[in-house]
């Protein structure tokens, strides 16, 4: 029975990874016109469905793992720090990406139109932003966030057990 849970988690994580990499592949080359719309937004639908399933799978797998409340708290803090660092890294990558766009525009048109570059590198609707929302970093941040929610659940469950007078061990 446990192997099925591990297999399910692995399959879910791989499907999420494939969707993330597919979204990344939908990014046009810098300096190229993108047309209308961003089909990668549609990938958010299955990702939004698979994410809560991922959290549930983590909870099921880690259900019988005995963990002190201090360990759960430490894991939550570590995962939170990882997610914050990943977000800061992504903002740094966005600055670099905007410079790459500017260089591409200079090479193609002789000058960089920063107003245009800002407009195509802002928000989720721009197809030029796919590589910023769908990449390895954001994938690992998603996995970390699912684990964070799992450990938060375990922490809250542990606190409730303590309040009910039950043993701190689960």
C-alpha cells in the first residue's frame, strides 16, 4: 500500500514538472514579437488541481512519521526561508531577463524600448514571462510549499493532540 502512495506522489510530481517545463518552452525568444495571448496560462488549471493533491499525498505519506513539534517548526521555518530565497532569486532572474530582452531589442532594432520591455515582462498574461513563472526554481518552490503546508498540518495536528491531553508523539 505504501508503494502505491510513493508511486502516486512521484507521478504527480513528474506531471507537475512536465507541465512546468512545457510552460517554460512556450516562451518566445527575446526580441521576438509574441502574437496574441498566452496559452501557457491554461497550464495553471491542471497545476492548481494537482497542487492540493500533492499536499494530500505528502500528508498521507508522512502521516505515520513521528516528529516532535520543534522539528515540525524548524522544517516549516526552513521551507519558508527556502521559498523566500527562491522568490528573491526569481526577482533577480527577472532583472537579468529584462537586460537580455533589452540587448535583443538593441540588436534587432538599434535601440531598447524600455517601456515595451517593462510591459512584456510584467504580469502573468505576457507570454514573455513564461520562463519566469515556469522554471526549475518555481517548480522546487512549489514542491517546498506543498511540504510546508504538509508540515503546518502536522504541527497544528500535534498542537491539537497536546491540547486534548494526548501524547505529543503521533
